[in-house]
């Protein structure tokens, strides 16, 4: 197997590099739009700068590298930024996918494409793979259009949908709910956390494992890959506080209407992961195990 990975500098991309470089039968090519953030950590991993929104570059790199599999994690994922900068969002989340679909189909490369619970309205959850998409924001619209492009491909494809991914990444500008809650409470800072949204939070390592299972088995179709526990962000925050022995009275329970954000959020998503469990042998960590793993990694990174 030769796997070309897009978005290798991102949270999921970094976890996939860490996982795939250990597979003895896999040749890995990591790609990202910017310089390689993992060069110091994994000097042996082959890296190419690649802007997937550039059709000529996509064709050229895939023709030269001849991968058997491609895992596409690169995307514009800041939901509010997507709402405000729709042209850029469409270019990164839809046009880029169309380029990859075309190039992969031409070479019969198995494409694993990452998607999101935000393609759904949020009126009912947890959701199975056959739930009807109805996005409530532009990010969700762009990811649904990308899914449709992938599903129309004459080549082999799989779509991995996920929910609220958390984890520790190297040289990564964005935080996640677990570290944000921990760091805020450690600093004695009060925080407002919503209690009227429901998700199945996903450990980044679990999502990477799920993507690897899809690619390794060259599976065709849509798979929901997330954690298995339906929680509100407020409930997640209380668990983080308990794990680290921090003052939970600093956590204020609020409704989503407290915040003024450019993009609407679906109220209730979360995934049913029975299909991934049955077909792939996908086994995610519990949220408690995930917090413990993030904690251990973060302490190691800090030392």
C-alpha cells in the first residue's frame, strides 16, 4: 500500500502520520499546504507541499507518486470563518475535493474523504449513516456538496463522518474543549459552556484508527466514526474538571443563545457507530479514557 495523506499538519493529519508510519506494509506520503510541521518529530516521513485547491498540482503529484490510497483530511473547518468567507470555504471544501475525486478516479486510487456531523440539521441524534442531511450553516453545505462529489465518483471511495474531534497536536494553533476547560480552570477563569447541544465527542487517535481501517480494507460507502457517548459540552467540561481535580463551580451552564456567532450550530447530532463497529472492528475510547490520554500527552509535550 502507498497512502498519500492531505492535511498532514492538522490534528487528524498528525495522528494519521504517527499511526501510518508504524505500519510495515505502508509507504506514506504526507502533504500539506504549508511547510512540514512534523519534520523534527518524524524525519523519515516523506513530505510534499500540496495545495489541493490547485487542480494542476493535484494531477501532477498523484501522477508522479502513484498512491494506491488517498486519505483526504485537509479542509477549512472553522465554522464561523466558512460562514463569513464563503468563496474560500467552497474552494477548500468543495473545489479541492472535485480535483481529488477526478484524479483518484483516473488512477483508480481508493479515496477516503473526511466529513462531519454538521451536514445534519441537529433536530435528531444520534444519527446513523442513512440519516437525511440538511445543513444549517455554510460549512455544512460545503461538506455536503463535497460528499456528493465523492459519491458521484466512478472510482473506489469511502466517506468518514465524524463529530467534535479533540486531542493534542504539535505546533497547532487551535485548542480543543478538553484543554481549553482544563487551562481555563487552572487559571481560575470562569467559563460559559453550553448545555443545550448534544454530541458524541471523538478522540483524534480513534478517528485516525477508523480512517486507517477504511483504507486498509478498501471499504466502499459512508461510515460514522466518533465516540460512543452522547454528551453536552457542559457535561464534558464537568468531566474534565473532575479528572484534573479542578473547581467545577467556575463552569457556568448556558444555552447556545448566550453566544452571538455568525454560523448556526446544529443542536443535537452525535453518531450511531454500529456499522463501523461491525464492518471495521472500530473500537473508540470512552470519553474518560480520552481525557486521560490527552492529559498524558499534554504533560509529555510540556516536559
